[in-house]
């Protein structure tokens, strides 16, 4: 049987979350610490553990069919690949930063300046779009140290919490792009592989949807059911069961976690009590 080949980062920030996602999709694979290629035990999927920066080329060449990768790397490598699903982890941005003492915020500051980066294509595209002529100095890591050792006037690198910039006395001035882990695919998959991919995407979407949602149960005076229901942005309509105590009902529903917190006061004011919030494993609409 035809198998879909998926590239996963061998080690690094994406590795664990990628494997976890496949596991949550019910796909059983052995950990590839020593192996570079492992077949899933219960799904037509072959996992290849690769270096992040090599993956875009492998997708374009069809060495792998799909991959879990940071969208910023896909953009940087400028290879043929299609993003099919955003996965919600490894959220970061690629930004320009300067030493704190520089008080200029305008991108034009970088005219005639030297910028250290591991993302030369992303930076070049940004500079060109903004008519800035700067000298790009490519380094493969520890970019944030460059201004302190006199290697560059500024940096272009990944920022998440901002603590690496802070520790190195730098200040973020421009966000060039925002990124998160994505599922990307080769543009010319055959019909059989497309069918397997569709099954995988179906599972991934069920997992991601469930991650953001909660099952809520609450006790509500039966006379207040309409009022409480109006507050809850529900899937279809809530489940309502009578409580043993006369005049009270138990109301069950599914709600996005953020909306739950935004509506909690309104729910209580409307008479809901004994509110339970339960995680959901998978969610198929
Ligand atoms: N601090 C961060 N916070 C959130 N996401 C990040 C952060 N740093 C990197 N990322 C994202 O995670 C991806 C993997 O980062 P990681 O540092 O593990 O690998 P790498 O050094 O880019 O690649 P390689 O596997 O080639 O060594 C990046 O491409 C980016 O999309
Ligand atoms: O804003 P922060 O939360 O501090 O994250 C940003 C840092 O994270 C990444 O480095 P990483 O830790 O992946 O090390 P690496 O350079 O060895 O890849 C990135 O290159 C930044 O240096
Ligand atoms: Mg890194």
C-alpha cells in the first residue's frame, strides 16, 4: 500500500509537539531518537526525522510528501510547497532589532547599516519592499550577540517572548513576519496520497478544534434556561436534563475556552451555578 511520507524535525523545538500531534491523532509511531525513518503502526504514514532547514527542499523535490515545519522556514527557503493547515504551536515572529540606546524606530535607520541574520531571504525581501539598502551579514546562530561584539548594527531574528533580545540589550523595532508550525505539502501528490492526507487533515482538525474547546456543565433554574442559553455560543443547541431537585436543570454545552472566560460573569448573573469545565479529546463537526 502507498504510504504518505511526513518530515518531522529531528530534534529541536518542533519535534515534541509534532510527535504529540500525531499521537493525539491516534497514530502510533516509535520514537526516532536513533532511527531516521519509522513507519506508523496503524496509519499509512512513514515518518522521516530531518533537519528543519533541509525540509523545504525535500518537500519541493518530493523526497517527502508533507512536513510539519515553521512557516518562517518555508518562506525563507522559497521552495515550492503548499501550507495546508496552521497547527497553533511554535508561534513566533521574525523581527528587526537594534541596541536599546538607538532611539530611532523607522526602518530607514537600517540604510547603510549592517544587519546580522539567519534569514537572509526574508530580510532581503523586506528591505527591498521598503527601499532600504543594507548590508546583510549571514550567521547561523547566536544572532542576538552580533551587535555587542561589533559584528553588526542590528539583527533580524526570531522573537517569541523577547527575553533573548532583552538579555542582549536589544529592542524590537519592526515585525517582518509572523509564524507558527504548519502542515505543508508537495504540490504534486498523486490521488492516493491526497486521499491519505485528507484523512490525516480530518484527524488534525478534530484534535485542534478540541484543544480550543471545553465541555461545560452547569446547574440552572429551569426558568432561566433561555437566558443562559442566549449567553452561550453553542455548537447546535445545549443539552438540558432535569435535576432531581424541582425547578432546576443541568445544562451541557461546548464552548471555546476563551469565550467561556469572557462569558462567565454573565452566566453567573443569569443564575448558573455549579459550573464544571471539562477538556475534550477530539471534536468532529
Ligand atoms: N523562541 C521560539 N519560540 C517559538 N517558536 C520558535 C522559537 N524559535 C524558533 N521557533 C520556531 O520553531 C522552529 C524550530 O526552531 P529550532 O530552533 O528548533 O530549529 P532551527 O534551529 O531553526 O533548525 P534546525 O532543525 O535546522 O537546527 C523555527 O523554525 C521557528 O518556526
Ligand atoms: O524571544 P525568545 O523567547 O527569547 O526566543 C527567541 C530565541 O529563540 C530562538 O533561539 P533558540 O532558543 O531556538 O536557539 P538556537 O539559536 O540555537 O536555535 C531564536 O533564534 C531566538 O534566539
Ligand atoms: Mg532556534
